[in-house]
């Protein structure tokens, strides 16, 4: 039969393949995805679970007029391979290569940029309304996982869409997981649907026949629908959630049965108005390691296919997330008021040991960052000491709650901000380069930026003792230890390396790059005074100004977007105190930061040691001015 994938030129050709050829194609897709992710890293388990569903969608729908929006988007690898990007797949998640998520600029078959959860139904409903307004044919499909369905925005969209007559298809990819196991009432409801054979009734063909019978047909159909609803409400003691909102519900069906998938998707063409198709899939399907541990294989670094992500003998380094989780558990065992909150990121934020040891004080709320922030506020108001652990990029989703419910009430909530700074290969939707800028303007909050792993422990201790909101920011990856005179427990600005020629102030973990830049410059006979900035707010102007009164030159380095940054915030007071100060801000450009290795992106943005040394030379020569 040959290699089918490599001989496909357009997605429309999938319709011409036989069922056997499409099944062979599914095997080829899985092999290609596993091979590529083993080299570049990426989202593995979620992509392996939707291979047949992706093929079925392309076999039934015409995406020259129909459209699809992938919620989150980390299940779109098969879609990319089948929509003209197979030849570019080796560049996945690499600098200037294919994104790991859908991107409109990348392909006409990517209809909406995604990267954060629970947005697909809203976007799809908006898209279909625009199409109807323009009298364009076609349906819009929102492909959303059961994990993403726990997000509040998905509920808001379902509420709006259910009462519409929109040509909207919501496909629930139900693999019983987000990154970890799903939690909450909706997860329980979907479980009831999965195990109830009474719900596995697809009546589209019968309904089509009844509608064609004059007079009697519609009446019989109406009676059948009422009986069906009564059956579900009485025998299951609860109505179908989606049908009560106004959707037609079909399923659940086997998401790996290509023949059944194509039949059911084709039948949906006869349904007027919004419809939900409930599809059961297996996360990690086709790769034994991923099937057995789908949480570990959700997002992975490069690995050996035969051995999996943790080959024997591979040394393990403590990450900042590990240090945070270990420290918090130790402090919670001493203080019964300390509680931890996660938004479906228990393992990623280092909280699994806490959850295992103190389950009664651990709360995973699902993909619901807004709820998590206000839950933390309520707990703090009730006398607990909640710690809310979120990735920087997901903290953005709870900004209003942090302001309105935490800061304005001055409640002692600890925000543990993981993945702060450049994240890397996941691209612009996941970079942690905005949280500091957003938080600086909020009242009452203290913002700590520890410079290494030891400092993170001390920062968490300080945050837990504070009587006001405190954010602790730390990056992704292995924790470093800065030797020498650096005091991790001091959160005023520290002079880590004395010098008289210029001042280099580094925020948080950029201290390592600043010290290396100073070493390079020292070999050239140029001595920099290196300052460690571990508290962004309140800011220690006294120490910084004392240094500038000696050097009159400041290179300020921070791993955040330059607009609205800490460096821009402090500049007016610096100029007032030291009017002749030469100043340069080394920060991230005010444009989306695309994917690439962290080291590459640091270099591109002028934040690695060599780039900082170059900017210091330019500043000393007065070629860079305010």
C-alpha cells in the first residue's frame, strides 16, 4: 500500500481513501508524531488520542467552507500533518518552524489561534455568527476536551450557544483527563454518560424519516423526544446537561472507530441548530508508555522512543517547581493553616507531593483560574493561608480576581507564579513575560523575584509570613545556585559584585547572566557593580541610587516585556536622583515572542551574558542613551 501520508497533497484527498487506507494512515500519523516529539519535545499523549477523529473530520467535512477550532490546540499535530505541513513537521516547535499550536498565519486550515483553554466554543460561535451574517455556507466545529470543558468560559459559551440556532458542532473529546485527572461535577456527569447504555442512542436516521411523514411524523417525533427526556430524567435522576441548555446531544461514541466516527459526523449534517457529539478517546493511544502514564506524557522534552521519557541512569535535577513544592509541603506540615490550590496543574507546579501528603488541604479546581483566585481570597478571609500555584501565562486569566478580590481587600494570599519569564518552545501563548508588568500596578501586593533555588525557599517563607498579598515569581527548568557573597535571604537590593565603572542591576534569575557578563567585561579591564533585584515591589531605590551616584551608568536587565516594565517604572525617580545617569533597559521587545529554545530567545532579546556585556560596552561609550 506504500506510505500514504507522504503521498497526500491536499486534505480533500482523504475522502478518496478507503476505510482500510484511512486506518493505515492513522498508524502512520501516530508513528510520525512519536518520532518527531521524541526529537523536539512537545505535547504527545493528547495528539495521539485524536488521530482517528482528525481523519474522520477531514473525510466528512469540507474545510474550504467548514471551519474547526481546536480548544487549547495541543492536539493539532495530526491536523498539521494532514493539511499540507507534513514536509515541515521536522521544524515543529523550533525557532522559525511550525508552531505547536494552531496559527492562522501558518495555514489557511488553521482558523483561530489557540493556546489557552476553554475558548473554542466562544470563538466558534462568534465565527458561525459572522458567517451567517455574511450568508456564507458551512458549519463551525469546536473540538474541546473534557478538561477544557471545566473552564468557566466554556460554560458561558454553552449558555449562549444553546439558545441560538447556530450551525455549531461541539465535539467533546472525552479522555477523562486534562493534564491530570479531571475533577468536579461536570467530570462526574460525563462519567455517568460514559457508563450509561441508555445514553448511547443515536436517533438521527429515524428522526429524518419521521420528519418526512406529513402530519403524523412530527407529532410522533415530538412524543419520542419527550419520552427520551423523561427516560433520562427519571432513570438517571438528572437531565442531560447539554440538552437542557438547548443542544442536541449524541453519544458517547468510540473515538477510535473510524467507520462509526464518519457515520455519526455525516449524520450531524441533518441536524438543525447547535449539537454536541460526545467522543470517547484514549490519551496516549498507540504508544504504551503514554497510555500507561498520560499525565507524564502530556508535554515532554526530547526522549528515546524505546525507553520513554525517563531512561535509566538519566540524572535528575531539581527544578524551581520541585523546590517550591517541597518547601511548601514542609511548611504546611508545621502550619495547619497553609493550604494549596491548583488549576489542573498539580504535577506541573510541583504540588503532587503536597496533594498526596495533605489531601484535605489541597484543592484542584480544574481549569478555572478565576475561580481559583477568588477561592483563595475566600479562604484567606476565613483565616487560612492559601497558596495559589499557577503558570505565569495562566495567571493572566485571573487578573480581575487578583485585583478585585485579593488586592483590594489586602488578603494574605500567596501567588506562586511558575514559568515566569521566557518559556521557550510552546511559543507566544505560553511565554511568562507579562505577569510582572500586570502586577506592578496593583495595590498592596508585594512581588518577590528570587535569584536562585535557595532564594526561592526564603521567598516562600517570607510570603507565608506576610499579612498582605505576595507574588513569588520563578522560571521553568533546573534551579541554579549562585555561589559567593550572594545572600538568598536578603530581599533588599544586594551588591553581589562591587565595581566602579557601571551598575548592572538584574531582576531575579537573570543575576546569573549579569554576573557572567561582568566577568567577561572584567577581563577587558572594565569593572561592573552587579546588583541583585529580588523584590520588584516595594522597590529598594536607596541601594540602587547609592550605586548610581558612584557609576552614573545603569544597565537594568529583566525578563519581561519592556512596555510597562519594572525598569520603566523606576526610571523617573532615578533620573530625579541622579540627573546625569546614563540608562539602558535590557528587556523583551513589545511584540509576540515566538517559539525557540530558551537560550536562543535570551540571545535574540539581548538578555544572555554576551549580549549584556555588549550592551554594557555600548552604554559606557555613550552610544545608548535614554
